[in-house]
C-alpha cells in the first residue's frame, strides 16, 4: 500500500482523478491534482494545519458538537421518535468540519453577512 | 446543520450530486474538461455554486472582523498568508476542500458504527463495561478526551473493525503502474496499466 499510495511513490494518479476536480486542470484541488510536484507543493502549504498538535487543538470544537448531538438525540428520545441516523451523522460530521474550518455559528454568521453586505474578500 | 436539523443552503445535496457526477464521469474522464468548457461557454452556474458562496461568505466575514482570533483553519491560513506562504486562491481552495470533502466519509463511518452497535447488544455491553471500569478508576473525564479515548482498547477495536467491514471509500483510487511494471499482491502488472485498491473488496 505504501508503495502504491505513499509519499514519493512512482505510481502516479490515473486520469480517473480528473473527474473529481475542476474541469480546468490548472485549478485542480489537492485531491484531484495529478501532477506529483504540484501535489507536493500543495501539501507543504497545508501540512501545519493537519499536524497532530494542531488537530488536537480543535478538540473543544468537537466537544461542543458532541454536546449538541447528545442533546439533539435526547430530544428525539423524549419525543419517542426514531432518529434518521445516516442524515444526523452527516449533519454532525459537517458541523464539526464547519466549526474547525470556518466557525459555523450559522444564524450568527448569516445575520452578520446581511448586515455588512460585503462581497469579495 | 444539527441546530437546524437539516441541510444548510443545499450544501449536502450539492456534495452528493457532485459525487454522483464524478463517480460516473471518472469512467469517461476525458469528457470532464469538455463539460466544463460547455458550461462556461453557456454561462451556466458552477456545480459547487452554493458551497462556494458559503465559503466566500465566511471568508469575507472573517476578513472584515477585527476582533475574531478563533484558532480555526481560516485564522491559521490568514497567518500563513501574512508569511507569504499561501495566497487568496489557496485559502479558498483549502477551505472549500474541507467543506466539500470533510463530512461524507466520517458520517458514513459513524452511521456504520451505530448500525453494528445496534445489531449486537453484546458489543454495546462490553463498551459500556469498558467505560464504567475506566470511570471508576478515574481514568476518563466527562467528556472523554481524545487522549483518553486513544487508551480505550475496545473502543479502538470497534472503530477499526467498522472501518474494515464498512470502508467509507468505495472507490478504487487508481494509480498508473510505472513503465517497468510491478508485482503487487502476488500478481505482475505491466507498466501503464491502472491499478487501485478497492477497499470493500
């Protein structure tokens, strides 16, 4: 596995990956980019964001989402309703990623956006 | 999404539709660029329009905020940008990649864990016993921390076994065998052939 997928592999990505990226190859993201040097360059840029110490620093955000999830599951239980697990597991996973990536306090961010009404950054 | 109990701005819908498109288009991947060209020529909306809008909104907001110093991805990327290591389009792409790709596999795996737990009460019982034992020994807090969870061997076994029987990535992620050919898993593959690892198989 390491030989095929690991760092510095001689097995380059098949053109299969192209369908997962932007139609314009120049704008490929890190998953779909096929050129090994561009991939390595992209990886170097973000390596620090995914280091173990950084990931562990996101723990409070995960804890907050866990609290919300448990409370929501409790609401279902109190109503005696069954929980659509696949949907809720994805809402949970999205909320965690949202929290650690962009700060996803949805109602708050939406109202701020409407107040400032800026475009472009 | 948990707070509203549903998809926000159709983001999950977009992600799923795009995955459907990509998994089919990957079989004819030469056509993908043409689809992009036709889309662009006809002035059609991007397939990721709502995800892009969501990301842009958050980025704009944070740029305009003078007080926020939340230690999240955006903040760290802004710092990297000050050091000249990333530019605006890098930031957009990285945030976008997280949002578009960050929830599917985790959600699927968590659903699988709950499914297997629901189907075998013995596993749940054993997990509860592990938690209770560690709790009585004062080895776990409330909530259980990541470091503590790493030490819970039965919990780790549940997660790993679920990943084994129900891998979230059902795609072969193919690679091209280098020109000299290679022996993989006891079989010889000539150079130029596509080989991948099909996890569910």
